């Protein structure tokens, strides 16, 4: 939507002495806006009561009673989301027509200038029940982008613009500066119920924390699409352990226990997502995993090291107890190739039907898939600076 237009230069003339074929050249300063915003709210209220009236004719009494059939409950939700953009630049137009460009004309226009755009959302939820009281939560995110743009269009019109057709021939934007995070992380991709605890036993005092714990689901603020991605546990998360006997090394993903003489140790491993700038939420994105270790002679352990794949819980049972093999782990881009007794993957291991009389550690083998889908983004360096702009994307299939 054009907000402002100021003529800088304009010239009209004809290309023949009979003034049949005419032309018009115009240069102007324009300011335009592009807004696409959705606002909505929802309110829900529920309540039901029964009123009883009792009249005692002979006793000459009257009593009333109120009974709650449905607990009073209401919910209110409000949201706003979308994008707002502002452009300011110079527009050059050249048009030709017969006898007059006001009657009908065709031509071409080119517009170049600076733009600023913001994408984001805000969400608020209020809930009330008579028994639990009122609770609320909110979240939101913003992403700013500043850059330059170029737009070239084919211009046709008739009767001073009453009818017009203006297809865009070329349009591009070159970002120069941005603030906020385009990928707005919403939650952990792996549900918390899929891994609630990590158990260690006797001399088995280390555990390789799988990368899937740091796989996050996100919303692309520019496109509105959702996706998943792995993030660096050393920089994107705050990792805390409530017992100093346990330690975690983000470089190796190893959880380690250093016993202090006790026969058992417990702790909570708290993983908290570190929010990006211009992002807020009333509740932190956090998950808690219980850590357990004991030195009791009440059983043996089979520990599964998935080596980057999904979590496989340890089997902890007494000797000769019937056991079953766990579900195979999953690793995007790879096929599971079985379990091995050694890290060099030279000794295949088959989970037995009954618990052995020793502690066992096994390691997953991964076979690269040959049909892994991936995308190649082509960037071009901007003229006049060291920044790069995405100019093309190609979807391909290959070996992981």
C-alpha cells in the first residue's frame, strides 16, 4: 500500500511530429507499507448450579440450598501475529501510449530503496477454576530485518488507472542487519515422557547423553513453517545438576559420576533452553531427567550407547531374569546396524533372553543412508559489503 508519493521529475512528449505516439517519464520518491496481521481472541465460560427451595407447611418454615453441578470455569485467549514492513525509495517509470498516456499506456517501472520489516507474534492465555484459582501464561517473539530492495514491474493501465495490470518482473531484498532469531524455538522435539531417568550401576559410572535431548522444534517467523533442529548444548542450553557427585561435559556429551563413599546417589539433570534476543515466555522451556546410581549387588546392567541416536533405556535386572531386547534406536539419515560390545564395532552383540551375570556396555552401529534428503542454499556476496544473500535453494538426495 502506497502511503506517500512526491514527484521529483516528470517529462512528457511525443516521438513523432503528429503526436500519435507519446511517452511519459517520471521519477518520484515513494513510501509504501506492507502489513499482514491477524488478531483474535476466544472466551469460554462454564458454570451450572441447582437451587432448591423447601417450604414446611406445618412447621411454617422456608429453606434454600445452592448446589454446584459444574465447577465455575472460564478461559480467555488472545493472540496477534503477522508481519509489518515499510519501504522508502526512488521509483522510475517510463510509459508510452497513443495520443495520450492518460487514455492508455504500457511501460516499465523500477523501484530501489531501503526497507525495514518485522515478523512476530504474541500469545496470552488466562484460565480460572474455582478450586485452583487463576493461572496465566504468555509468549512472544520478534524478528527485525533492515536492508535494501529492488523491484522491476511491467505497467499497463487504461482510463487514468481505472483498469490496470502490473505484474512484477523481478523483485529481491538484500538484508543488511537483523535483530532477534528467525527460528523461534517452541519446545523440546523429544517428549519428556520418552526419557525420564538415567540409571547407572556399580562400576558403570558414565553415560553418553544422546543428541536427541537437544533436538528442538521451532517456528520460522518469516515463513510460518515449523521444523526441528539440533542445537549446541554448550551454548544454547543451561545445564544444571543438583548433586555435585554427577558432572556433565558438553564437549563429549558424557555424564559422569564420581562417588563420594555413599552406596547410592540421586540427582536431577535440569536442561533449560537459553532464549534468543527479543523472545519472551512466562514459562521456561525446560526438562528434568532423574539421575540414579547405586552400588548394590541386587542385579546387573546392560547399558546401550546409542552414539547420537535416540535414547535406549538401560536394562537393570537380577541374574537369569527374563528380558527382551529394546526397540532399535533412531538416527536421522542412518540405518541401525546392530549392537556391538566394543567401541570399534568388531564384536556383535545380541541381547539374550535372560539377564547375564555381568554388567555389559554395548554400542550402536550406524549405516549411512543413500537416500537422505538435503538442501543446498546458494548465497551471493552483496556489492559494497561482505554480507551474503540467499539467491537459490536446491533440494537433493544423497548419502549421509
